[in-house]
């Protein structure tokens, strides 16, 4: 299946799950637990095309140790988020857009966060806006799908997703 067809499939899957649960009413935060596929779509979107692939650069203020590495004072430390989010050591077929990886076999959203799922970085400086961003993307996505359900959607550029 080419990429345009796959995108179309995800779009219609999105609508297929929304319709019986909330119809055309405006989505609310509580709908996150009902619309598991749409939540999984948002999570996969942030993994597959992470908006901050190199995270935010840090600098060691003192000599320290990171795992087996000695980090001298003033070293710039870069977390390559995309390298982890797209690594086949942690993800099955990382180059495939598969929201299903965030669902269990019953189609329920997986509550436990994969340790390699770091689109918002990790540790003490992890993005404090993580939950706000995910909720915002979820609400916007669901509303967009509802409002365009009667549109004829075409995807032209197979390389842009
Ligand atoms: C998709 C949306 C977003 C992504 C991918 C994202 C990603 C990130 C990343 C990678 C960092 C760096 C963490 C680090 O230094 O290790 C960060 C920091 C931060 N983010 Fe976000 N962010 C998003 C949305 C938001 C939102 C909606 C807010 C606030 C409403 C926010 C507030 C912040 C703040 C204040 C920091 C600095 C935290 C610190 O330095 O301790 N972000 N974000």
C-alpha cells in the first residue's frame, strides 16, 4: 500500500472510531479514554515526526558522569530524541506509521509509557507541557476529522507526511 493510501486509511479509521462514541459534538478531555485510536494516532505522530528531534541543548555546569561516560564541566549535551524514537532496537518497524503500537490487543490505549518514548525529552528537565500538548493535539485532531468527514481528501505528495 503506498503512503497516500495508508494516510487515507488512518484518516477513515479516525472517523470510524469517533462516530459511534461522540458523533459530531465538540470533543472534551474525557473523550481521551473513549477514542483510543485517536490518542494512539497522536502518540505515533509525535514519535514518527518528532517536532524536537534534537531536544533542547544542555550544558554540564560541573564535572559529572552519565552512565559510563565522564562529562567534563561546560560540555554541551545533546539528546538525540529522533535517534531513539526511530530506533529499531526499541520499536518494531520504526519507519512505519503505526498508531496500533500504542494499543493493546483489545484496542485499548496502553497506559504504561514505553521507556524509549521520549518526544518530550526525559529526566528532570522533561517538558512540563507534555500533557497539555498531547491533549491539545488530540482535541484538534478529533475536531478536524469531524469537520472534514464529508470532504473528499486527497494526498498528493507521498514524501510529505
Ligand atoms: C508537541 C509539543 C511540544 C513538544 C514536542 C515539546 C518538547 C519539549 C522538549 C524536547 C523540551 C526540552 C526538555 C529538556 O530540556 O530536556 C521542552 C521543554 C519545555 N517545554 Fe515543551 N514541548 C511541547 C509543548 C509545550 C507546551 C504546550 C508547553 C507549555 C504550555 C511547553 C513548555 C515547556 C517548558 C517551560 C520547557 C522548559 C523546561 C525546562 O527547561 O525545565 N512545551 N519541551
